[in-house]
């Protein structure tokens, strides 16, 4: 391995072509290498010594082995194939996440993952994903504002979102959003209705209490030979 700011080649007899990367001053950069995942041997060797990891312009479909980078503060994953179902390890030190130009469709699922795994996130950029409704994907300004308020409400530690600083006004709107979707208190669940749901004069009529009678028995039928047969009443003379 060549480590002092010089491109290094990583590979063995079972891995061709060799992986080209750069490691300098605790920054590891691996770009345009068609990676689908992070090589485990590389992660084991450089992960504990890396503060900043750049994996742009690859073909990542997972971030397996990212947990080796336990001291990571910056992670750049632009232009890959990651989705809202991508599972991340818990990285308490991570402050910067760039995940532009991936395949993230559901904002809710993605936020549910990263708000727990990256609790100290300061900078987040998700441009050119379907979940980010901006001019890159043909959305209007109002949609993008709602998106920002949603993200800020879920990740209150953010200072920058998509290269724009988070303003005090946006934080206030995010707080309103949190208030509007707050769950009722436990006391509210125990409250009973104080008024009828339907006006009494519009409801169904109330029947007075009355006794109902019924009987059970056996009914006998007697055949009267002097009466015409009821079973033949549908038979016409032509069929006799």
C-alpha cells in the first residue's frame, strides 16, 4: 500500500482489475471504481484511521463494511445506486452526509433510518433523488420548502441542507410541523364524549320497552278426501 497522498493499487490474484484509491491525512477516496460494496480488507485496514470517506461515482447498492469506519465524520456517497432501504451502521461521530444522485424514493423511510443511525448530523445533501422535490426533478418551490421543513423537523441538529443553511424561520416552521402531528396525551385517550355525536331528534327512534312472545310446537295437517287435490292443481287436462 502507498499511503502518503499517492494513488495506491489494491488487489490480489482473485481481484482484477486492481482497485485504485487515495489515502492521505486520514481521508480515504475511492471514486469511479464500479464498486458495488466496500471491500472488507480495505475497510479493516483503513477504517479505524479514516475521518473522511469518499465513494462517489461507483455502483454501490449497499454500505456493507462501513461499520469499520467507526471514527468517520464525513461520508460522501454521491452518484451510486443506494435506496431508502439501505441499512447504515450507527456512526455517532458522523456530521456530514452527501448522498446526491442516488435512487432514494421514499423520504420517510430514509429519514427513519438516518435520524437514528446518525444522531449528530450537521450537513445533509440529497439532491437529484426522487425524494428531494427540487428543480432537478421538476418540482416547484413550495414542494421543496415542505421537504426542507420535514427534514429539519426530523433531524434538528442540521445546520445545512442541500448546500443551503438552515434558517431560524425554517426551524420555526419545522417546530410547527412537529406540533401539528403530535400524538394526543394519555389523558386525552381516557376522555369520554361530552355531547351526543348525533342530535337526538335526528337519531333513530327509540323503541319503548315491550314484551315479546313466541311459541314452539308441532303443527298437524289433515287430508280431506272431499277436497280436490292441491298437488294436481298445476296439471292440465292435456297431460292426463
